C-alpha cells in the first residue's frame, strides 16, 4: 500500500500533464489552448519539485535548530521556469489578439476555413 | 487540482475557464508549500494566479468569451493522451521512492549548496544564493527571455494601435469630405 501511495504524486502530475495536452490538441479555441499550455507547464513544476522533497526536511532556508533541508536546486530551476512560462503566455495572448483582429475569430477551425477560401 | 482540471476541460464559458485556471494556480501554490518550495509557491501565487489571470481576462475583454462546441469527436487526442499517460505511469515504476534524503537527485550538488551557500554568499536562503550566485547565468538568460517576450508583445500590439489610428484618421478625413 505504501508503495502505491509513494508514486501518487507522479500519477497526479501525469494526469495533469495529459489533461493539459488533451486541451491543447482537442480544443480549437486559442485562449483555451493557452490555458491548457499553462496547465501542462505547471504540472512540469510539480514533476520537478516533488522528487526534491525530503520527508522530515524543511524549506531550504538555513536556520539554527534544523538539520534536514529539501533539495534547493529544483526550486531554483522552477522559479526560472515560472517566469519563462508567463512570458510565453503573454506572447501567445498578444498573438491571439492580433488573430482576432485579422480574422474576427479565435477558433482555429474557422481561421483555417477562411485561409482555404 | 484534478477536479479543477476536469472542470477546465468541460467548461465552454471562457470566463469560467480563466477563473478555474486561477483557482488551479492557488491550489498548486498550496501543494508547493507542502513540498517545502516556499519561494516557488510565492512566485506561482503572484505570477500564475495573479498576472496570468489578469492577462487572460484582458484578452477575453478584447475578444469573445464563449468557446465554439467541438466539431469532431475528440477520439484521436484522447487515445494519444491515454497512451502517453500509461507509458509515463509505467515509467514511474523505475523512479526512486518519494522523499528519501539519499535519493540520487538529492545527493548530487544539493548538499554542497546547503553546506556552503551561507558561508560563501552570506544569504541564509539557499534558493536565493543559488539563483543569484551559483546559477546566475541562468537568471541572466531568464531576463533575456522576458525582455524578448516583452519586445514581441509590444511589436504585436503597437501595429494594432497604429492601424486603429489610421482608421480614425481616415474616418475624420471622410467626414470632412462629406461636410
């Protein structure tokens, strides 16, 4: 039983990854696609942070009275990733606004039809 | 979080999608606090739940707020996601157990940082020390990325403003002509 629970964090991460991927692939609305992309990104944060947790440890801020700390390295990498993620989303949203101006829609099926005409 | 993601997949009102996205970010921040990543949790709550939500709402204001229904049955995407997901679940069998201090990923450079960061950088927060000092070039690259993204957004949106100004000028010219 503990072995099954030990992988639970990975399974939740995988479900979130696949949920984000599904939204990106299956939905045609571009704003929803971007929300899916951000879910995909945030689940990667979870994938990085959760192996760095040490049971019984504490946040990696050195203080007297604590001996065991969680791994600080994934935290650093993910701090960078969060900021890069929001930059991606902002650029994507700017593109959505431009597409809405040029085509009057934010559904990619409709845009493709207009291109075909 | 799982429930919220299912809600996001099913909702067709984009306002609901965006607000659920904000709720998702806050839940993620809570989970990150539990996983001892306090700095990351703070950033996620501010950037993910705050800034992204505001940006998305601004875009919804400029565009439309309802999603068109799906045109074809999403069988192939669903199949692809299930296959990939089950492959990943299979891969978790080989991963080291959760939360042990002698797992390989916790034995590489992390002990060095934990032992020497305070001595070498005078910062008790190891995350700050690594971010600004040991991996400073990463942070420089990150700043470059934000800068580039900012320039991209400005270029995309400034073209739009210029066109609107042209339209206004044209309208004014037209009305004068009429008069």
